[in-house]
C-alpha cells in the first residue's frame, strides 16, 4: 500500500501578541485577500493596512488569552484524523499547512518529502470553498509544486469542499441540537448561523461559490435537525468579520442581531458556520462583541454552539472524505481551485455615480495613486506635504 500523506489546510493564527503584526502582513500580502490592479503595490499596502490594524487585532487576541488557539486545535484534529485512518487500516500520516502563520505550507511540503510520502490527499479545513481561503491555499501549494519536481511527481487528490457532506452536516446538526435542547423552550429558540463574510464582489464579479455553499449548508443542517430530531425552529443566516470599506455579503451579523432583538426574539442559538475550530472570530467576535450587541437588543439567552474541533462525528466524517478521495481519481490543484463561473475579475471600468462597484474601483485606484505619491515623497524627501510643512 502506498504511503499516504493527508495535508490539512488552514489559515493559521498568531500564537503570541508580537506575532499579530507579521501575521496580518502575510495575510494582506495575499492577492486572494486584497486584489490590486498593480501587484507592485501589494506589499506596501499590506504593510500599511497591517500597521493600521495591528493595535485593534492585538486587543482582540489579548482578550482571548494572548494568541490564537488555531494551531493547537488544528494539530489535534490532524492527530485524531491520522489515528482514525490508521484504525481503518490506512497507513496515512497527517500534515498541517497554514497559509499565513506557522507551520507554513513550505514546511509541511518539506516534511511530506522527508517522510517519503508516495501520494497526497489535500483536505482544507474549510467546508465551504472561497477564493480567499481554500482557493488561496490551493494556489500556494500549486506554486510550491511547480517549483519542486519531486513534489510535483506525487499523485495528488484534492478535496475542494464538503459543505453538503452527510458526515460534516450530521456533526454540525448534533452540536446545534444540544444547544437548542438546553434552551428554556427549545421549540421557540431561533437558530442564527453566522458565517465569515467575504466582499460582495468576490461572489458577484469573481464567481466565488462561497455564498451558495454557505446557504445550502445552513439549509441542510436545518433539514437534518428536522428529519432526525424533529426540530422545526426558524433560522437566520448572516455574515460577520468584515474588514475595510467595501461592501461585504449581507445581512451583516450585527444588523441581523439587532433586527431579531427588535422582533422580540429572546432565545438565540448562534452557529459559527464557516469555521471548524475555535479561534478569534468565535471566541472574541461572537462570544464578546456579538453577545453584547444581542443583549442590548433584548435577546436574553445567547447560546453559542461550540466549533467542531475534535468532535468524533466530525473526525469520522473527515476520515470518510479522505477514504473517498483515495478511492477516486486524481484531482489536481488547478481543478480544485477552478471557479464554476468566472464572471469578471475586475469590475467595470466606466464610472457610475453612487456607492457601487465602479466607484469602489475608482476610489481604490485614486487611493493607490495617492498612496504611491505619499511613498515617493517619503523616499525622496520632497513634495507638496513637505512644502506645506506636514512632513
Ligand atoms: C471561512 C473562513 C474565512 C474566510 C472566508 C475568510 C475571509 C477573509 N478574512 C479576511 C481578513 C481577516 N481574517 C482574519 C483571521 C481569520 N480568518 C479566518 C477565516 C476566514 N477568513 C480565520 C480562521 C482566521 C484566523 C483566526 C485566528 O484565530 O487567528 C484576520 C485577522 C484577525 C483580525 O484582525 O480580525 C483578518 C484581518 C478577509 C479580508 C477575508 C476575505 C477577503
Ligand atoms: Fe478571515
């Protein structure tokens, strides 16, 4: 039997407060996170945004103990998955490849080569595909594969997404059911799915399937709750964690919580849907920020469903996915990262008045020109800001 390497992909998170700035710099340097018309501006802009954001982010990481638990949990998931596969008679070894912090994708690939792995199954710890998450990690891996003849010779099977996989959906439904049952009147609890958002243009212009997969997934979890457990609770889906001035997927979680409070909802079961591990966006954003907004809006019982972490039903579901992939054909990184419908990577060039894509593009371009002029003046020591005595 061939030596199988199961490569788990995740985003990564800063483990100490001093890691926050460099982690944010890595994240904003990724063109799949901020897509600029001119790649030469990517690094200066990443430096600027990470510098401006670091203080706020550090405060959030401080409030959850000084760092992200993502590496610890992902490594536990990797160990549990490996042991489940070995119990099933599959001699697999699991590896963790983070996109923006340790252990980086390069080091996972180096370990795979050093261990003499003969075939690779790539499993993103994102059940829903997005250009900004699995897409970015697939591209990073592709870059490393193209630069390394040894790695590029290994047969590869990529799992693109699994938002509709019965194992994953069942594991989620089990955790949601527990929180519904803990409500004073379970039938009255409102189920509130909060997914990580992405900019609206990713879906509408670049053809990111993320929103469709999230919507289908929430529906499937509700169907499973009804079919297996007889729950017929109402539900809402909203998007959290937006960054920057552009429009993101709506409704926004904070607005939706206020609307539900105003509508008289008292018991809320909050489901962090796009995440499979506890991290800053569950522990700080939902548990602290959104809980406060909900309480102010009149919601009395705010119960957050825990992330899947190493829930046995989830680990079993992942092992099923790996086994299915191994039994199926090779799926290369380009196939896994393919977009179902490529609409337009860059929005229209023509100006249109109002808060729309065209104005966002032109505002962005003007900001780029201004930023470049500012950098030039900083470097040259000459320019209008110096003449005005502002620099
Ligand atoms: C499905 C999951 C995620 C999507 C989609 C996603 C898109 C996305 N994220 C940002 C910006 C930031 N993300 C940050 C942290 C972070 N994001 C995810 C998941 C998704 N991101 C994870 C798992 C984490 C790590 C959390 C941890 O515990 O450390 C951050 C840093 C935290 C902060 O400052 O808020 C930023 C910034 C964008 C712009 C984006 C889509 C374009
Ligand atoms: Fe994010």
